């Protein structure tokens, strides 16, 4: 547990404070000791929420500053190490690394605070959300219910459509969904949630082709509210592929994975 490191650091600082009789090091030691105490409480009670912990630490810092600045003599000794670090010549070898490490530490804290979380949200995920009654495809309204792949009925050209769908897949989809249709493409590790696999019986095998056409055409931005908080990184493919090209790639995906699309009945 990383709070143990803070506890050890506070003990080291306390030893330094005792040896140097410095109010500054005493304040730092007490601050880290208080921080370690708050974190260690999670061993016996539920963890303190992060925003509450930050408020406690802020109040502790203000209280320590007030305590050591009440008496002028104590405050002068409190400031002495800081002033020495800034102006004394013999401290220049310590001054350079401190001035380099401090902004780096602040930058890391800002990054750690703002970076997106990779852990899944607490809410359950709706993998196949209910589609809308209709959606817009390049200005044309298409009803989802009962929508079928018009190319599947053209038996004479079906093999050619599948071959053309394979080319479209490997130009556009393979990077996320993988060349084995397992959702493990070269970009898949960068997304949360990861791209869905097409192999097996738990994804497209459960879906009519019209449903898949709606998802591919509208991508992540087309997901309904009940699909959140999981979202999707899939682009709006109707902006890049024609209606016929999307139907072709759907034909190829079902054919390559050995799945048959469900019917609407």
C-alpha cells in the first residue's frame, strides 16, 4: 500500500526535524503523518472519498501553517530552510534538482488527476441496446425494424459482394476488430470498452443484419442513452462508406465467422 511509503517518509522527516530543530520539517512530518493516518483508516472502515480526503489535507496544511506562524520567532525559523535553499550559495547543488523535480511532480499530479479512468463504470453495460424506430442515413430516414440486407437476396452476385466486403473490412475495420474477427486489432488496446469480437455466438450471431447496419452506420455517436456510460469509439461509418459498402462488409463478417444473421421474427 502506497500510504505506507508516506508513513515512512513522515518518520524520516520527523527524525530530520528533531535533529535540526526545524519547524518546517516538523510541519512536513506532521502533514504526512496525518495523511498516512487517514489512508490507514481504510483498513478498518470504508475508504474516505477522495474529495473529502483533499479537504482534510487542505485544512491540516492551513492549521499547521497558522500554528507555526503565530510566533514571529518560530515563523522565522520555519522560513529559514526555504530562504537558504533559494539564496545561499552552498545550497546551489540542491537547488537545481528541487527546481527541476517540483514542476515535474506538479505536472504528473495534474496528469494523474485529469487522465481518463480505464476501470469500468459501476453501472452495468447494455451490450446490444434497443435500436431507435428509425435513423438518418445521409439525409434518408431508414426504419430499423424489419430492415434486411438487400444484397443477400442477389444469389448470383453474393460471392462477389462477400469478396468486396472483405476488402472493405481490411481497409477499415481490421485495425480494431482484428484479422481474426476477435476484437483484438492493433488499436483495440487503446479503447475502453474494447471492440466487440464477431466470432462466437454472443455478438452478431444474436443480431439481425438490419441492427448491425444501424450500429455500423451511426457508430458511437448514434448510441441511445441507455447504452451509457459505456459509449463506443466506433466512427460514424456512413460518413465514409456508402450504403451498399456497409451491406457488403456485413455480408463478409457473417460469412467469415460462420454465423447466420437472426431474423426479425
